[in-house]
C-alpha cells in the first residue's frame, strides 16, 4: 500500500499547480480565500463563548451559534440532549444529496478543556502578513478552529455548486474532552452515523513534523485500569512471616514491575498515573485522588494504583487486557490477593487499507493544489479521538482542522493561515467523493 501511495504521488508530481483542478474546484479555492476573514470573525465569537465540557449552558450556546451557519448551507440541524450522560448534548446536521453516492460523516466537537473558572477565556489574534497569522484562545484550535475550517470548506462547496449533490452528516459532540457516562449513550448518535457513512473525516488539528503537513490514518485507543491489592494487616515486625505475609504494597509492586517487564510490544504504551497504599487507601468519586493513612510499623492491608494503556487495534486491546489480567491473577505473594478493573474509554482506529486509500485521494488533491505530499503520521504521535468510535464501520482520515501548538494549556494557539489550505483540501476531497458511488 505504501508503494502504491508513492507511485501515485510520483505520477502526479509533474502536474503544474492548479492545472488539474476543474472549474468548480478553482472556484472552491477562490471562495476559501474570500471567506477567510469572515471565518476568523466566526472563530473569535466561538472562542469568546466558554464551552468547557462541564459548562453545559456554554456548550449549548456554541451549538446555537453554529446552527444558522449550517442551516444557511441547506443542512437540517438538530440538537441531541445528553442529560442521560450528564453532558450538554451534540449538534447534528444532515445534508441530503444525490442518492447512491458516497455518504460522508464530518466529525468535530463543541467543548474545550477550559471551564469557566479558567483565567484563559479570550481570543487574541497576533501577527500579520509578514509575521504569520496566529491566534490564542481556549479551543482556538481544539476544536473550534476545526469546526470553522469545516464550515469554510462547506461554504466553498456551496459557492462552487458541489455541495448540492453531496450526502453529508455532521456530528459535533459536546463532550469530546470529558466524555459522558455511560459512553454507550454518550456516543450512540456518533456510532449510528458511522454505520451509515462510507467515509469519516475528522476535523481536529492538523499534525506536522518539521514543518511538514502529515496525513493521519490511525489513532490509538485510550483505556483506564484500577489495580487493587490486599493483604493482612499486622505489626511490621512480623512481615514476611507465615501468619502475616508480604502486605498489599509489595503485592502491588510485584504486579507493576511485571507489567513493565512483560507487557511491552510495538504501538503499546501503558502508564501508572496514581498510586497509594497503607492502613487505608480511599479513591475519590472522580478517580483522581487517593487518600491514604498508615504508619511505618503497620503492614498495609490495601494498595491501589490507577493507570491507562493505549493500543493501535482492538485485537491488541483484547490481548493486552488479557495479559494484564493474567499477571494480576497469578503468583500472588504470601498472604495477599489482587484484582484489576478496566474502564474501556476510546477505542482504537487501526491504519487500514481503506484509510490509506483515502490518504492517496487526499494526496491527489494536494498534487492538484501544488501542495506537498502528506506522509503517514506515526500513530504514537496522535492521541485518542471521537473518530475511533466509527473506525470499525467506515474508512477515515484524521486532522483536517488547523495546525497549532500548546493545545490543552493556556498557551494554545492556532496557525490561522493553515485554515486556508485545509479548507481547500477538504472541500475538493469532499466534492470528488460526492461524485463517487456509495458502498452502503
């Protein structure tokens, strides 16, 4: 597949920039340029509306700001409340085009990691024609910049006449940064949309390496685990004896050391993020703190550790989970026992042949636009995301939003100029896909 990608790009390499674009596609490029400043105005308004995942009213306010943008493009827009998952809800917009053609699912999100009590609240544009065009602000890249890029591409399609025939469903989740519980409810609408779609396009941030735009065809999973070890409490002078045993902390340490030695394999990472043990070890309701009591002369009867593991395929997830369970269940130290519980969060998006074929098509667009080839990004360099919930049902590409730095921190800033090439890429790719026969 990689050889095919390289060969296809080499065939297109000699084509003059823009020469292979159709008249409609040339209209797309000029429309994106004309729509750039209005798009940044929309982005500023969105960023200045706080939409931290737990600010339910703020997330809904962002959805209300976006609704007319999609409706003006001919989409039927609905708001799907997520009261049952203790989150705001999702914005879903559907555009019906020509029957029998490719059904596209566009994915983004409304929420940010910055809640109303964060001091980081406002959009700030900096730079200019000679010094770049950047903006700071909560969610300016992740993912309000991506949503605005999506809209800029759709508006360009409308101007070029290619939107009319396109079958597109947009799902903008309201809890991507802190997903609702149960996940089966929180992601039910997205999963259903994935089952209908032939192609999924994710408008989170564009990845770069050494200044080069990269193509993302995979995302790893994000799963959590809680390990609990128990032992016999007693005076420390008796530890390791037949009556007292080794205590819970040594049992916990045995397991963690075994994880480090026995689990490593390609594309897997696993982390111990929180640990505590003693006479008592109480995990708070949010699972982010452990309150521990104990003394140096008491054998600890309990120890708890929490961590995560990330995989590149669901097969790998099942294998690693079974391996962890086996390590926990075998070879207990004297007088101890242990259990492990898993919280399966975001599934994986494996690098499939279908995803690679989509990247070939995107690189065809790049060649016609005079842009450089986008090589495959190492999936270890990309975090989990919503597209993974549909990866089992449809082909997909990740990273059609803006490029940025400092995401999830008060240093978050977006390269606004990247919005232009990303919107052109997306609009032309979607226009071409809209002319292809659907598979479902």
